């Protein structure tokens, strides 16, 4: 399918970008699990730094080869990209902390509050309005999460605090990413590149201060080809994931991107009931999980079966503007 043909089907672009994000998110979960659990790599932070450096290198080489284009660095960049770097760091730290404190299914359920927070922030910051059926499906997701959380037999105040903070950081990051994508000088690639560039050095200093850098440097797996291959794959998938999030946010709303991430966790949540050993079963909790997941599936169906919106028309026009001249002649 040509660029012009694809541009004439904005719904297809929305769906493909969402599937790309869901697939990337699933694959990086598997690869990261292999690196951190199977090989027992000692530092989440160092793995994250590797992913950031990969993003910087790939996009810099692409810019130098004129494969992609984005604004050269100047002092205005910091103002344009703010507050994305701070939100990214907050999201990363609270996400790791909450993962350690909560069972996998409850982590997945409580992450659904990101959807409600994203909807509120989109309405407040992006001035968006939502159809009633979208609001009802989001309400079902949140209601299911409340039912499941109310019967959580492993309630942990610290864990719940971290996960709700993580939800807030994720929602704000998604909404501001969507907002920054409206800056034509930065574009998709500029948002990715400068966000990683600003974050990576403070994270590296924090990693050195906590001793994680030393642990990673002295890790005995560096002599194993299989580990190095998995580590490099994780770094590359980190770039792919960040790109897929930006791409999904570009063609869809921040809310849809958030819901797609939640739907990806459907299988993870149910598998976590039987695997991991830290889930305490109760029928109320299981019912809440099921309501939550059903609401997410309904939202996805509604979002991807709606007729083209004004945003779709604008995106279509932009694709036509950037299409090669021979494709735009009719």
C-alpha cells in the first residue's frame, strides 16, 4: 500500500500504530524479564540507560544521514521539551518501586487508574471532550479496578501509593507527549531524541551514586554471548518501545494509547493469577479483574470503529503535505 493510499485510511494508521505499540510493549517485557531475571542482571537503571543511549545513537545517525529530520539543539529545546524528562524519570522510578510491592494482577489493575487520569488531563490540558460511550467504558474499567482493589487481601499502603503516583506520571507523560507532538520543529523524532538526551546524563549520575553502575560493570555475564545479545536486544527494543508510544500518541489520542497499553496487560494479569505465587485469590477480586478487562476491550472496539474525527482529517492533510510530489498529483 502506497503512502497516499495509507493516508486515505486514517483509521488503518490508528489501528496499526496501536498494534505496533502493543506488540513492542509485550516484546520488551519478555526481553527485559530475560535480562533481569534469567541472567540476574543487577540494575534496572543501567538497562534503562542502555535503552536511552540506543535511542540517542539511532536517531543521531538517522539525522546525519538525512533519513529523519528534527530541530538542531539550541537553548529553546529545554523549554519546548519540558516537563517530559521529569515526567519520564518519575514514571520510571515509581513504576519500579510499585512492581516490587504489588502482586502482578493487582499492579495491572491499579494501573487502570492511569486511564481515568489521562481522560481528566486531556480534558483540562488539551480541551478535549469525550462521547458518552467512551466515558461509560472508562467508568467500567475504573469500577472493575475498584472492585478488585477493595478485596485485595495483600493490601500494602506503600505499594498503593507508588502505583497511584506511577499512574499520575504516566498520564501526564502521555498527555504532554501528545501536546509536544504539535510542535512542528520538534516533531516525533525530536521529542524522542531530546527527551532521551536530557534524561540520560542525570540518570547516569544517579546510577553511579547508588552503586548500580559498579554492580553492572562487574557483572560476570558480560563474557557470555547470549547475555550480551539479550542486553543489546533490550536496548534496541527500548528505542522501539519509545518510538511506538510516540507514534501511537501521534495517530491516536493519549487516552487511546493508555488504553492500548492496558489491554496488552490482559494476558499478563490472568497469567499472574497462576504464576508468581504472590496473588491471593478471591471471587470479588477476580470479578473486578474481569470487569476491568471487559471495559478495556469495549473501549478499544469503540475507539477503532469510530468514523474519522477532526484529528484524523488534520492528520490526513499532513500526510498529504509530506507525501512525495508524484503521489499528491491527481
